[in-house]
C-alpha cells in the first residue's frame, strides 16, 4: 500500500467516525489521494473528469429526479388517502386488518414511487395514526410501517435498482421485473406474521363494507391506481424506457393531483419542485463523489484484491453469497443505501461476475438486503422516520421490529438461494 492509498482509507474511515456528510467526505478523501499519488492515472484533473463523467454517463439516471418528483407529488396530494382507503376496503375486515392494510398500501404505493422513505413518510403517518386509534400498540404500529416500507424499492419501480443498473450494466427493465415476485413475497410474509400477532393479541377486526361501498372506493381510487398501469405497463410493454415512463407517470401525477383530486395548488407545486431539486442535488453530489471514489478503487485494483481474497477463502458461490449478504447487512446497519450502492457494489461486482452469478438476480438480492438495512438497528433510517413522525421512542420501535426482521431475513435467504424467484419473470418476457 502506498502513502496516498493509506491516507485515502484513513480519511474515509474518519468520515464515518466524525459524521461528515458522506458525499463531502468521499470528495475530500479523493482530493487528498490525488494530491499525494503519482502517475498518469492519478492526475488531480481526474477529480473533475470523473465527477462530470458520472453525471453524463447514463441516460437512465434522468429517471431518478423524475421518480423523486413523482413521489413528492403523490405525497402532497390526496393520492395517499385514496390508496389507503382502497387497501382498507380490500383487506381491512380481517383481524388485525389495519396491519394488512399497511402492507397492501405499501405494495401499491411502491408501484408508484420506488422509495422506501417516501412510503414511510407519506403513507406512514396516516397508517400509524389509524392503527393507534383502533387499539394497536405504538411499537407494533411503527414497526410494521417501517418493515412494509422495505417493499418500496424491491417492487418496481426502484431508485436503487436504477443506480445498480448504471454500475453493473444489467437491464433496468429486467431488474424491475425481477423485483416483482420478491416484493410480493415480502408482503405475504409480513401479512402472515401480522395474522399470527393479531390472533395472539386479539386485535380488532375492521368495519364490514358492502359491495357497493367497495365499488365506490375503487372508482375514487382508480385515477391514483392507474399511475401504476402507466408506469409498469409502459415499461414492460416496451412502449417506453424506464426514464420515459418516469416522465409520463410524473405528468400523470400532476394531472390527477391538480385536476382530479384538486389537492395541489401553485404554492404546493413550488414546494414540490424545491424538494425535488434539493433531493436531486444531494443525489447528484453523491453520485459524482462516488464515481471519483470508485475510480481510485479501480486504479488501486481493490476489487481484484477483494475477489482474490474471498476466492482463497472459498470458491463455493453459495457460501460467498452468504458472506456478501452478511457483509452488506452489517454495512446497512451503519451506512446509507446510496453509499453502499455507489461505493461497495463496484468492489464486489468482479467477484459476482467471476462466479457466474446472474447480475439481475444479484441486483434484486442486494436491493432487498439494503432495504432490510434501513430497518435494522442501530442506525436504520426507517426506524428514525417512523419514530419521528409518530413520537414513539426509538427503543420501543426497535423492540417491536426485531421479529419482523427475522421474517425479512427469511425472504432474503429464500431469494438468494432460489434464483428463479427473481429471474423467472424477466426470463419469461425474454429480458
């Protein structure tokens, strides 16, 4: 190891210790590296070159601000209300019905936004408030909201999958299709756990609704639900690319929020645009800094070193998948999702390719892995979100979500070692 690489690694570790924003920390570490390194590949001008290249390298990246914008629109209008009402009409009658509503609403909402945090912060407050009102304890209400939000980026569309596609070259459409069955499996597994807990604690049943009431709720929710058809139908039919689908769905979200539900005015629209620009700016800075960081990792041949080390430990791909899953789960406890994707995915991709692991399969597995990390103590972001919006102490949320994490890990283990659960739908459509 040369002095430049040592300084680079030490500074990067300090970023986490002293809690510097990760994008700024990666950028500063990279500048120090290029200031000390020698050779034609380590010229200081590469900082600017790699940073700008990252933002111009992939057309699919344009989909990210579009999905962010759509999530903001959906959360600002009555769309979340309509989704919640529709899910309540479908499954709210069961014992522990609002817990089931929580999961079903998350699956529907995830088909619009592709963001776990948008799900938890948008639908979350409504779900938690309703569950508390009907006698569910605070910890369970918050925990199921956080756990069900993990479905967001697994079930299509998915912002993390877009970034993974950019790094790996895997088809975005195939990744989206590959996430459908695992997303549904997560929902079913959580609903099975809810049914067990509801019977154990004798949670109340929801109100019975008539067929005419169901039809009325469905009609009211239809404009919101149709956004899923536009988004996923457009992509899977091949009519539009994921980026174009994001643009169409964003336009449709504006139309239904402004003209159908009349819930977004010009003042609201300005705030939505400001929030979208802020989030996009943060992500762009993170992507640019991560590209510079990854360039350093590449020229120092770190991925090859890691792959060689792990292959010396074992060449059994099933054991290596287990090691990778454990590593990323631990990372997810302390590091945010985008940092894991942009910094650590490029390190393990050569190993994944050397073992002949399908990139779509691996992408979906690692996406679910990272989403579980968002709900895993001590620093899972979803835990802080549901605790903050509900006023429930964090330790209460952590205690209640522990059994749900076991359920989520079970699904992760299943899709890791049964690849057709991921690859069947993409293969069926020839992607």
